[in-house]
C-alpha cells in the first residue's frame, strides 16, 4: 500500500467520522427551541448547539426564583409549546433528558409528579406549596404570529375609538381584533393552565404603527399577578399587523 493511498484512506475516514459527528449533533440539537423573548430569569446551561435558541439533548436551564421558561418542539408538523414556572424561593434546574415529549425533568426538586395530561408539578419539600409547575400544549401553526406578519399587506387595523362609533367600520375593526385574540389563544391557555387565575383579567395595551405593543396595563392584580405577568409577555411578544395610526386594544382573558 503506497503512502499516497494511505493518506487518502486516512482522510476519507476522518471525513466520515466528522460527518457522523455532525449528523449526531444535528439530531441532538433538534430537540427543543428555547423562546428567550418570552422567558425571564432563565440561564441556559451545557448547550452544545450553535444556532440561537436550539437546545441539545442533555442541556438545561437554571430558573431563578419567580422565573418563567417558555420552550417549543422543533417538529414543524406537530408543534408543542410549554411553560415551566418556578414558584419557590430558590433556583431550580431543569434538564432536557429525552428526545421525546415531554422532554424535560427537574434535577434538584424532590417529590415531582410524573407527567400526566401534559402537566408536571413539584411541591415544596416542607409543605404543600408548589415549587415548580410545567405544562405542555399543542399549537396550531396556522394561528401563530407569523400568519399576521404574512398578512400585513391585507390586514389594516383601525383605531379603537371607531368601535364606539355607530359607523360601518365597527364590525370590521372588531373582527380584526378577534382575529388577533384568537391567534394569541394557545399561549393564553398555557398561561392560564400554569397559573390558575382566580378570575378573568382585563388587559389593555397600545399597539404602535410598527406592530409592537407598549403601555400594557391590567385590572385586578393581587393573586392574579403571575397570570398577568404571563399575559404581558404574550402581548409584548406578539407581531401585530401594521397600521396607519397607533391604537388601543382591550380584552378580558
């Protein structure tokens, strides 16, 4: 066997190994996507993925006290989204320990329940108070924010004062508002499931002409504050249709 042939063989073997390693890494990175814009108080740990937001098998999250983690599956055909809420006074670590749903487990919280009906709960060791709550829900891709981004040329929102006027634009404006609330609904349901609000909450917010929300306020905080905080994240993260004037939206969730 000539030296040149040996070198070529070594090179081919090295390329094969690198290809296999890259393929394995790609598979590991196809587990979950971390939704940083919706999460708060979360630190990513041990993640080997290069693309922003992609999470590898074996990686994890440190949730600070009061932190909320949002994540979703990478399967575009059957998207599942989830929330984990740290209700304890201590940080909680969550690890991606499986490539299959429900994907995650709590590393350092005792007495966690098994996943049932897409929910997992971990009570405090010293009492009945919940330290960590996690929920999952299927999401219809057709109702995601991107649908509104694609429709901005045809959907033109009107200012809300028109809703109080007896003119022909009222029904159209109300229909557009209902379409936005409908597109938010899967996220709202997740917030409601993980927080269990005691009563409906009225949220009011301003949508600027660039399609971004600002000046979000709520009626009836108190025990509903975690739910309100969760709704605020949804409202601010949503991509609204652009309009020729800033407008106010208000809705009971």
